[in-house]
C-alpha cells in the first residue's frame, strides 16, 4: 500500500511538472509568433484602413490559425479555410484583455474529443493606441498525446511495481512467519509436557540460533524429565521393598496361633531393621531434595576443613575398630586454609564416602583419609583396600539408587543415595568428585574444593 501510494503521488507530480513545462514552451512559441505579427501590423494607424490582402500576407507564414480583429472586436482576417466569422464580432475574454493593452492566453478543452486548444492574444498598437488584436489558436494534441502516453506508462509501471513489491512482501512475511509458527507450535507442545519436539535448524540466522537454543532446552528438559521419572520409580521401589518385608513379617506373626516369644522378638527385631532402613532412605531422599533446590538453601560459612575431617574420623573410628580396620588420617595442617562451605552438607558428603570405605573394606583392611592444600583448591582423598570400582562404573556409582552389587549393598544397609548426595553437595560448592583405583585392589575417592566459588 505504501509503495502504491508513493508511486501514485510521484506519477501525479511528474505529470503536472511535465505538462506545465510542455504547455508553457508551446505558449512561449505562440506569443513570439503573435508578437511578430502584432509588430508588423503596428505600422498601420488603423487596421480598418489596411487592405485585407496585406493583413492576410502578414499572417500567411503562421502554421496555426490566426485571427486579426480591430479594436471593436470585428474579425478582419481569419486564416481558417472555411471561416464564417470574418466581418463579424468575435468576443473572447483574452481578446478583451488584449484590447485593453495586455497580452493573454487560454487553454480550452474540447468536451467531444477531449483534446486541448491553446490560444494567445496580443494587442496591436500603433504608438500607444490599441488598434486591434492578434489572436492565435492551436490544438495542442501532440502535447496531450505525449502526456497521455507518459501517464499510461507510469500507471502500468506503478501497478507492476506494486504487484512485485506486494508479492515480495508476502514472500518475505511467509519466510519470517513460517518459522515463527513452528516456534509457537513447539512452545505449545512443550507447555503440554512433550519435550521430544525439535525444530529444523537451517543456516546461521538469528532464527536458526533460536531454534538451536530451543532444541537444546528441549533435550535438557527431556533428560530432566526422564531423570525425574526414573527417580520417582526408583524411590517407590526402594520404599516398597522394606514395606513388603514388613508386611510379610506382620502376616507371618498374625497367622501363628500361639507364637513363641523368642520368635516374636526375632520378628520384631527384623521389623525394627526394616523401619530403620525406611527411615534412612527417607532421610537421604530429604537430603537430596534439599540439595536439589541448589544454592538458595545453602549457608556458606568459613570452615576449617581440618577440624571437620578430624571430627568425621573420630566419629567413625568405633565402626572401623569393630572391623579391625587400620583407619587413619593424614591432614596437611600446616598449609591449612579456611574454605567457604555449607558445613552440614559437606560434612554429610565426606562422612558418606568415609563410611562407605569402612563399610566396603574387608576385615583387617585399611582406610586412609588425607587432605592437601594446593594452589587454588583443597583436595580430600579417601583410600581403602575394598573390592574397588570397575572403571566403566566410575561415573554411574554417583547416580541415584545405583549400586554395584545390589544384594551386597543392601545387606550392608546401603540406600544407593550416599554418593549421589556427596556429588550434589560437591557440585554445589563448585568442586569436583571422582573415583579411581582398580577392581579387587581398592578405591580412591577424591574431592576437590576450590577456595573461591560462585
Ligand atoms: P550405598 O548406600 O549403597 O553405599 P552409595 O551411593 O554410597 O550407596 O554407593 C553406591 C554404590 O557404590 C554402592 O552400592 C557400592 O556398590 C559402591 N561403592 C561405594 N563406595 C565404595 C567403596 N569404597 N568401595 C567399593 N564400592 C563402593
């Protein structure tokens, strides 16, 4: 629309300038002719006295129709072949103006042919007296035809340009809005919980980058969703197992008519163990939930990690002694630096790993806890000579509910959540946790904690 309006206005402007220019040039030419004739006639003191033949001779050179009137509007000569106005009074506004001493012109439109006729009239003066008027008249059809031709060309040009621009705009708007539609549909699918949607990425435009980002977001959401589903199903399974055992114990007690007190006590002991296991799973699940809410719930404070490790080692010494494990700590107290830690969360993380080392080490084995302060981080190592962890499992053991040897781990009271809790806590502190060591020889768990973190 904007282009069409602009082109129309431009065409009108060009046409008006052009027609004004062409008409005024024609007008100048006609005035020049009329003035030459009027000059020649000015030698007569009265046009009525002049011979008609002489006046006709003077007019003979003009290619346009010429009329000479005397000062009383009477036509003396008319060059038109079949003129019927000679000797008659011929009144026109421009003749009136000329007889009053001024030159004048007019442009009249023939209503039948639609063509314009241009007329100019100049006074014929003898001295200061106006003795008559020279009236020249010419059809300006050439100019009209030229203007009409240019007008048609401009119209055709404007229509073509408008159509072209219209089609281009439609094309461009389609190119721009088509991916937008795709985005909107994808967003609707995501809001319904369908994270498997992917957009086509073509080229390197902003749209393509947005599509890439959306795809990345979807794949992250998909992974999160899968992890959430797996977590819920694993957690339900973990809770169902002790509940099933409790139900079994209760049923077998109920079905015994006169149960032996000793048996009842044993059953109650088993019940208590299962309740303990349930409590442990629930406590660890709660701990994980807290860690999942990230830094928002963290309370970072300056902590002396040497003291923290000392407390953990003291607390677990009894457990290690019970298995006759050589349990000792080597802490670099000299270079100690305070760390910004959430005390409770880090305490639980390290405690879980040291507890595991004792739990999975054989009787009479060894567990060593060491701490060194490097340039930009503190490194805690927990070594044992337990069954070790196969290299291919070294990542998976940090997953929630993942156990290497399911039945053995369950027997040791494991929940499969200790390492997951430890990893979440270490990540929250901007640190890293990994395990090395070979199967059958033992494992080394390493926790790296940077002095400064976000
Ligand atoms: P759990 O409560 O079962 O010990 P964790 O998350 O603490 O759960 O550990 C996950 C699994 O990793 C354990 O089930 C065990 O198979 C393995 N694991 C952890 N620590 C050790 C270790 N020091 N030596 C050998 N295996 C270990």
